[in-house]
C-alpha cells in the first residue's frame, strides 16, 4: 500500500488575522510532501510514526462529526501491519505537517467522502473544513481546518471570511523576476497552541484589539488583493506595514535572535519578514524586490524561494 501524496502548505497572508475574519491566502507547497505507507520489511524505524497514527486513530473514534464516518476496521488492520506516514514536511515549522497527515487519513478511510473531482460548492468546502478542524484538533488543541483543506484539494485557497472560502488562481510566476517570496529557516521548531493562547490573551487588551481591527486586518486584506492582482509594488509596501506591526505587537511570536534581522529589513528595504503560521519558531516568510540582495543581507541563513515576484 502506498497512499497518494499530500503537499505542505504556506499561509501567505492571514496568520492571526483570519481568527478575526481578515482575508487570507493559502497555497500548496509541493517541495515537501507526505503519504501513508506500509513498511516493506521490519518496521522498527517507523514505529514512532505508527504509534502516533494509532493515537490519532483512537482520537478519531471519539469524534462525532456531522458528514463523516470512518472505516475503522480497515484503519486498524493497516496500523497492525505497521502503517506509517512517510513525510518530508518538517514538523513545527508552520507548513502544515499535520494538515497533510489529516488529508491522507480522510482520503483513505472516510466513508462516502467528498472528493476533489466533484463540484466543490462553498457548502461542501465548509463541510470539509469543519471535518478537518475536528480531526486536526488532536494535534493543536484547536484547528481552523484550513491546512488539511489546502493539502487535500492541492489548490490555492482564498479565505474571504470564516464562512466564505473558495479555490482561487494565483498569478503566473516569472522565473526571471528579481523579486521573491521566500522561507527563512529559524533553526528551531514552534508550537501553535501556546502562540495562539498568547494572541487570545492579547485580544483582551483594548489597544491590541484596536490595532488588529484598524491596522493588521486592513494591511492583510490589502496584501491578499495586491498579490492576486499581481500588483507586486503595492504588495511590498503593504507587507512592510505588516512587518512593522508584527515587530511592534507580536514579539513573543518572533524568535529572539531574529528580531534585529526583522528590524534591519524594514530599515534597509532589502527584505521584509512576516510570520509563517503562528510563529514562535519554524519558518519565517520573507518578501523582497531583489532576492540576490536579500540573500546577501541574510548571509549565513538558509533561504528557500516559494514564489518569484
């Protein structure tokens, strides 16, 4: 047995904002991927993954989610044969490792599942999102369901609001372009739940809440609109505004040894950094109008281009 591949995802825009109904834009990132497999021989090296999948199986058995039932007998039989999740997606890096796993399990074991081939109405997308949210809660305590949805569909998703999500096209890349969106490796993993807890606590502060409503959401929405219209000059200006807001208001989410790099990008305009997912570690997203210049400015750090601007 070898299941289909499911890809990592990158939330380009919308981190924390989508909790408060900003726009968001999530894209598949096929550099990293994962699939369910049965071992070919002794499966000692896959025991950790198999054990985690078994715990996930026990979690699924406790769920009562409208619109989905699972073939637990088949899943248990596969687990007993040593099934594991063969994945290159780094965990705790904000690129959807648990989302790809959830999509894989749904695809293989959900009975009467919603398939990618059918007409995906907004109602079906919301139903899938709700199912995936309940499934992925095992990993994060609370989940929007967007990561597994992106991985399952393998399509860019435009989040207009919590109740309005649609597949979207994104502008074609120009590989000769100088500008780029890139991933910057912080060298440490991050955990979603503690970061979201800090954010929710901050939202009780009137000043922070006002900043979210009047500035953060506004610039996030501008970024989504600029990116989809390929208005990359406007995009970089709005990303710079977002980068400043994050540096001022989301310090716990920025690894301490990257805060001066973050500030330097804003001061020099060589690059702008923003959170990739919930932050606290993992990848940081970068935007630049000149990737070679950003590489020179961030020498000694590992960068991966996600999209050419």
